[in-house]
C-alpha cells in the first residue's frame, strides 16, 4: 500500500498538476466527481461579475462584458476537452434538460425501430428522462445490462442513450467500439459525459458520435449547479430539432418575432436567457486547463486510481472498479456492508469521499488538484477507520448529502 514517504518521492517537484484551486488545509478531497473543487480564478470571476459587471454595468454588460456570447464561448472551451470541433457545443441548461433535447432530436430523425436503448447502470435521472420521452412518443425504453449493449444494438433500436462512465463503479464503455456498432446498425447515438468531461480524453468527432451531454460542476469545476452542455455533431446539425423552442434558440432573438424561426448551428439548442452568474464562473474555471494537456490529466489520474485500488486490495476490500485504465473513469469504489459509516468516518478525518446506496464507498480522483501524498493520506486514514472505529456509531446520520 502506498506510504507517505513513497508518495512524496513520486510527487517530486510537481505534487499537483495545478495549484490554482481553493482547498482547505488538511483536506483530502476525493469527491470531485460529484462537485469539483473551486478554482481560484472562478472565485475572482464571481467577484467581478457581481461587483463590477452587474453592479456597475447593469444591462449594458450584456454587450460590454460580452455576456451574450457566453454559451458559445464556454461551449467551445468544453469542446476542446471532449474532442469536438468549435461550433458543436453550447453551454446551457442542466444535464437532464439537455438529455431531453438531445434524445428528442435523435428520435425525430431515427430510421430504426421506436426503441430507446440504454443500460441498467445508467444514472437514475437519465432513466427518468428517457422513460418520459418513451411514454410521450409511444416508444419503448429498453434497459439492458451494460455488457449487453453492443449485442442489443444489432437487434432493434432507433436511439441509443448511455452514460460513458458508471457513476457507482466507474465502469467505462468503449465509446469508439459502441458508437461504431450503433452506426453500423443505423442507431442514433447519445452519450452522457457527466463523469468523463475533464477527467480523460474523449473523442466525440473521431468516434462519430451524434449527440452528447454533460455537466459543468464535476471534473470541469464550475461550481454547484453549474450549467451543463450539449454537443451536436456538424453532420446532425442540419436536421436537429430542439423540442423546447425558446427565444434564444431563434435565428433573430431580438426581433421578437411571434413566429419561431430556428437558429442555424448549435445555437438552435439554446432555450431561454443564459444563467450569466454561473456561466461566468464556469467560463473562468475552464481556464485552469490552459497549458495542461487532457492526456496528461488522464495519465496522472491512472496513477492515482491505481494506487487507490492497490490500497483497497491490501485492506481486503471488495473493489468494484475495473482494473484496466481503459475500462474505467477517474474513480475507485469498493463495496462494504457499512460503506456509509466508513465514508462518514473518513469525512470526520478530513478525507472526503462519498457513499452510493446500498453499499458502495466511492472516491473520485480529480487529477488536476490531487497528489500521490493525498492518496497515501487517504489510505492511511481508511486503514485506521476499518481497524479502530466503531462504525455503528455513524448509523444515525443516514440521509445526509455526502
């Protein structure tokens, strides 16, 4: 198991890829796959947009501070992290709303059977959205085991909507292989990148993905409730159809035309007025990736997750995260009958992970701001919790957000 002395040696002159984050002293933050840590520049941007642009500029800041172009500007920054061309990503709304828009649009031009294919490990919110769409349009929602997705694509589906990384275990679908199979059988592909964007290399254009969505508050560090994003490939933009026709999706929003004329390009996927405060913070947060290659981020993440898994093994824990880096996201998880109590005890010791029902302890590895020393500290605290803490004393806390 990784010890602190070895970890410090591994960290060498660069213990973290970036030091531009606000993390309390003594805290090992392993929950960046739920809520990313705060970048320094994000806090500064929040102060500027509230104290200057809004307070002094008032409505003039839509032009003077260029608020009006934020969705496209932020979208293009995200595009660079997910292998997408400029003009294919717009930052807006929430992941669930964008999933609704993407799948609805995919359904409108799908040539295959009226079946939405997903997997049983998909995030519940995604399943709710997909179920609503299927019911509303008289389609079937078919959820299969993750390992069966590729085989099911050969049967009868019109749209495939899956999340690349399983939020519990970290299991990762091979986007290239799955999308190629979807293309071969004429199935329109929709990917959820909530646990992918910013953590490792994603190649939407190269893989031929049709649609994708993702959130801004996990590995992209945009803050709680940060705007999400939606991707539509250039090939699909001509026939994409936004089911929620709002004024910023209009070709000429400031003409205030009572008849809807959809905008060209990715702006068609906009709906209402942008959330300027949160979008501005996300815009600044993304600047932390400047000068850092996503491949370097992923390589550091692989090292850190490998050490976590090895430590879990040494402690005799049931690891549920795949061992091969290409088969997982940037997290490590184990099952334990008292997983909730284990996580709470660690949080009391300033090692912040999270719990997923019914028995999963999950630890997100955000490679930008974590070091080998952080992992060694977390493992040492975990070993002590498992050996010396009365876990039953934590049972009364169930129901808290972790």
